[in-house]
C-alpha cells in the first residue's frame, strides 16, 4: 500500500509536468501565429504585389468582389469576424501547426480514454468548434488537456482563422433551425387541423456528421427544438460511425453524468442520456444512400414529425455533388410517398433542406447555385 502511494506521486507529477509543457508549446504556437498575422498585415500590399499568390489575403481577389466575403457572412449571422488580414501562408502555417498539435496532444500518456483518428479532419473540426465556444464540442473532446486548451479563458490566444470560418456556418445552421422551429410552431398554432395530424416535433437527419456535436446539442435542448418530440439521426462512413460511438460512450456520457447535478444540458438527473442514432452510409454510393435516407424520412413521417436534412461541409469528399443533391430530393419524395401510401402519415408533413456546403460552381455565385438546385429537381 505504501509502495503504491510512493509510485503514484511521481507519476502524477510527471503527468502534470508533461501537460504543462504541452500547454506551453500550444500557447507559444498560437502567439506566434498572432505575431505573424500582425506583421503580414503591415506589409500585405507590398508583399502581395511582389511575391505572388502565397502572400495574398484570402478572399481579397477581385473575382470574388461581387459575392459575400467572410466578414459580411459573419456579420449576417452574428458571428465574430475571421481574420481579414492574414495571408495564405499564415493560414497554411495554422493548418500544419494544428495537425502537429493533435499528434502531440493525443499521446497515450497525456490523454485518457478513447482517442479517435482525425479522418477527414473530423477531430480538427471538433476542436475548432470548441474554440468557437461550443461547450458540447468540448464535452466530446478526448482527454482533459484538450478541454483545458479550449477553455474560454485561453481562447483569446488563438487567431481567428479556421475555427472562425467553421463558426460562421455553425451559426448559419443554428439560425436556420431556430427559424424552422418557430415557423412550425406558428403553423401549429394557426391551424388546429394540422396540429391534430402532426406532433409538432422534428426528424433531423445530419449528412456526413463526423464528430460534430450538433446531434447531442439538439437532443440536450440547445438547438431551439422541443426535445420531447425530437428524433436525430447522424450519417457518415462506417469507420467514422464506429469511432463516434466510442466518443459518445467513453467521453460524452462520462462528462455529462459528472455534471448532471447542475442540470448543465437541460437534462434531469433521473433521465437517460439522450444520444442520436448513428447510421453508416457512403454518399458515393447513391443508390444505397437513397434507400437508407428514404427509410429514415418515412420513419419520421410515420411519427408525424417535420423532417430536416442538414448538409454541412461534406460534399468536398463526394465524387458526384450534383448526384447527392438530386438523391436527397428523391429520398424526401420517396420517403413521404411510402408513408402516405401505407396510411401511416399525413400529406401535411413538411420537409426542409438546410445547406451549408460547397457546390461545383464558379466563385460562389448565388444565381448559379439556385440554377443548380433547380436543374437537380429542387425548382
């Protein structure tokens, strides 16, 4: 017993020392980025004209002048404005520094519990959302040190680069979901007939969810939707789904249970921890995905729920973007047709497609985007 206590103390001290070293390394990297951004902004006009595209400011090209900039998009959704003065090499440095930090941060002697792979930057996005203030994302992070580094008291050290961009689309989708919830509530109140046929709940289907925290955020009451009649399904590749199950079971459940006494997430102590349904799919296999997606739409319609499909930053990994957009529309129609034909749903159930993703069009032109959706059956 005495030997165990003696050994435990040096090991604890060593772990604390290594954690402090990593915190110092991470903080130093962030401060270097801030200095590089400040220096680059002073000389950006001279640099961009003499040294080429690597030193130009992202989003400053005249080609994009007619379209919304990151700054205008951030203001439109109420998000903090990303750095508008950092040249491309600073963004690149931040990207590489982030990947190296993840490798160091998730050493076995630093983290505790399950550590997922950063497949398709899923883990990076989780950190970026935590840095942007998403406390649900912090709960999903593996290890205690990652939660320390994303603590609100340390977030000022990080230049507003990648996590700021992620924050824009996050707030855009948040606003869309809030508007949909308000619209459906008003519709329920105005039409007594509709309120009898629909439960006033939602069937939220998230494509390519990765390690995103939106699913648990909605189910914990943080998304503006009534959790009593809420169904959330997250779709991604099978390997990502298996890892996210581990993230939920080993990270999220443990941390949420530890804070139940404060009712931090709006869940009572005696209630089970609500988790989204995880469904493996491959968006490059359109036929199989259409069948699975239409089945989930049908299930929501049977319950009288309003279906909301979310597509956020996943199409960059898809071969046929137009095919996916067309397939989603077909799955919505097919799922609704099946449920109405069997008499298990009413034709009054509504559907929404919340889209914050990349399209195969030039320079983000809004008119071309609308035309693309019309051509794929969304007219």
